[in-house]
C-alpha cells in the first residue's frame, strides 16, 4: 500500500536540466506514495533488521538493550522506502550518509543502488558505539567494497571523505541535529557536491527535551541552507524531512 506524503515547495529557481527533471520525479514519487521495494530487496533488508532486533546485549546503564535501541533509532518503513526510491530515481554515483546508526538507512540505499545504480558507492559516518562496529560488520558483510565506513564526528571526518570521494551527488544527513552543525557540514561538503547533487536532511524540526534542554534550532539551520545561492530547488516532505538540490549544469 502506498503512503502519500505532503510536499511543500521551499525554493524553486527557474532551471531546466536533467538533474531538475529527476528531482521533480522524486518529489512526484513522494506525493503519489513511494513505490515498494522489490520482493527480494524487502526480504533482504528485513533479514538484516531481524538480526539486530534479536541482540539482547545491554546498550546503556538504564537497562536498554541493543535490540530496543536499534528499534528506536533506525530508519524503517516509509523513510526507508523514501531513500530506496531516491536512489531508484536519482541514480547517484557516490553517496554520503552522515549518521550510520546501525546501518538500516545504508541498507536501503545500497539495496537500491545494487539494482538501479550498480556502480554507486556509499561513504557513511558514525561516531557512536556499539553502532559503528555493528553497522560496519553488517554492511561490509552484505555490501563489500561498495560501502566505506568512517568512525567519528562529521565535522572531523568530512575532510577525509572528500579526499576519498571528491565528487558526491547524494547526501543523507541524519547525524547531529543542530542548526550550526547542519550549516557547517553543508559548507564543508560544498567542494565535493556536484551540480544536481541532492541532500536529504532528516528530522529538520527535531527537539527532544528528554535529551537536550536547549532548542537546537534545526529548522532554522535547514532554512538557512535553502537560502544559500548554491541551492536551486528545495522542498519539505511532511514535517520532518528537507530535500534540496545543488544548482548547475
């Protein structure tokens, strides 16, 4: 069953290019309800998910286990289908993810790439443990040299990624949710973002008072990015996801 989502235009420069055409096709997928994964890909991702859900090792001192934390912090269902269809429509060559967590969003991206963009590579960054170690082991086992995992904060690791991948055309930002980090990460990535590169920001209105007492002003950071001259097209999906495209030929 397709789950349609509202799409709100934020910025729409008058441009005509194959990149803009693909961006519009992707937004059309969102509005009409994301196409489902192929049966084989859905089963493959589900099997990976089930392995993590079964992990009962403790995650923190409050008694939360890894399987429960995985369920709380991972991308499933509609968000996973959004990422899968983004790759299906946009056909990126080099992808970057900020915030690997346990690797579920990376699984959706790489499963789609295997079918629709077979030469695509994914570079993914995670600072937390045990997320980094568990995700790296799972992703390398399932996707081999098509994925490159980096441990550390995005502000420290992005320069290393640019050295390894000087031309990036798809970014999924699901790392630290903070206005200043959104903007500093975007600025750091600009040298490698190709014309037509698409950047997806997750949780653009995030503010969890259980985790932080100060509003991180995510939406202000997202808005500041959309107003930059490098951004040609931008839209919001529902209330939580922002997607933008770099201009150029």
